[in-house]
C-alpha cells in the first residue's frame, strides 16, 4: 500500500503572486481581470502533475483585511498597505475557478 501524500495549500500568496506578476490582458470577455485565477489554476495543475498527491486541499482567506489573526494579534500585517482596488477579490475569482472537492466514502 502506498502512503498518502497530502498537500494543504494556503491560496492567498499564490493568488496574489499571480495577480501582480501576470499581465492584466488576461481577462474575461467582460474585462474583469482573470490573471490571478489563471495563474493560480496553472499552479495547481502543475503541482498536481509534478507531485501526484493523493489528497489536495486549498484554503482561501475570506477577507483581505480582517481575520481571526487580527483578533489574536492586532499588529498582524499592520505594516501592509491596503491592496489596490482591482485586487480586492482575486481570491474569490481564483476560488470559483478551483474545482469543488470530490468526496468519497469508505466502508
């Protein structure tokens, strides 16, 4: 029996890296920027292809400015500037382009 390989991915750094490193010309037909979703999806495809994990989970931050981390430690990322207006929801677009989890029951 082969051991399980589990990857748990914090999506935020990968989504923002894609948003800021890929051209804005990667856009939906209505003009919405899709560079973050495209870059993040490309990262996941490459990771799955190269590493062949048996399990893969992705976590997205619901908010870019508030989280439990801020409640626990008020100085958490306090030095960071607010993200540019167009980058406020790249995680949502990336999340919507990420396949929904498949569930399997074992008995």
